[in-house]
C-alpha cells in the first residue's frame, strides 16, 4: 500500500530529489498540494530547530504527518558559515548565485577550502518527533561548474570525486549526497514502521 506523507517544502528541486530517493512506496505531497502557500519562518539558530519548526507548522495548521528538512553548507575556513543561514547568506532574496559569489569572495586567498553539506530531517508521525541527519564532506572550488542541481552545487566537489554536484547530475548525486543520506535513514525508519 502506498503511504502519503507531506514534505514541508515547495522547492521543486528538493521534491524531485526526495521523490526519486523514496521511490514508489510513498506518495510525497508538497505544501502546495495540501493548500499551504505560507513561507514558514525559519527562525531557529540550528538546522535541527528549523526543520522542526517547519514540520510542526504543517502538523499544527494542517494536521498531516509530515517531514521537513534544513540544509546548510559548512565551510571550515569560515567557521562553518554559512551553515543555518545558507539560503539567505547574501540576503533575504535567497539568490543562489549571490550566495555563491559571497562564499567565493570570502574564500579568496584561503588555502583550506574544505567544507561539508549537512541535512537534518525532522519527521512528525503518530504524535512523535524524530530527527535524521546526513552529511557529505568535500571542498569549495574557485569557480562555478555545471548546470544541474541547485544552491551551492556548482562550487561543491564531494570527497572522492572530480565533478561538482552540479556536473554529476541527479542520479549520481542522489546516491551520495547529504540529503540522500538523511532520506535513506528516514526511509529505513518509515519502512520499519510499516512492518510493525
């Protein structure tokens, strides 16, 4: 039987990634599809806090079991910035190209370009809250490469690869990314719950 669950996002890229990873066993509904067009405030100081805020908002206002994620790029030489502020690093407009320009500018003349992407997923189901985390290490290159992906993908090369996330395409990225790792944990948990 197909289980319907709400993913608290209207980000089409994230929806495509999540649907691809979770597969046909789950029907993933976006916020749009449940009639929610609000921009849920992300006012927590951590990825965990923001993910929970979004999931709690959907549960409280719409009644659905749901999950939400928050993702941050943590750059070692920038004291793990932009981190929780990744989407708005260059301002409230959430402009990916401006965010990339700012990170590259701040890394000029830095030799340590190591970074990691971290995703936290908050799930609310059957009245309980659960957290899942995935991370992938890599480095920030000096100029954007590739047209796939979104956010900081054109400047992030994961460890063990020569291509950026934006060059490797969704199929490869979905096997190794921070979000993929967090979603795999979520899927394992949901699959086990269904067998109970």
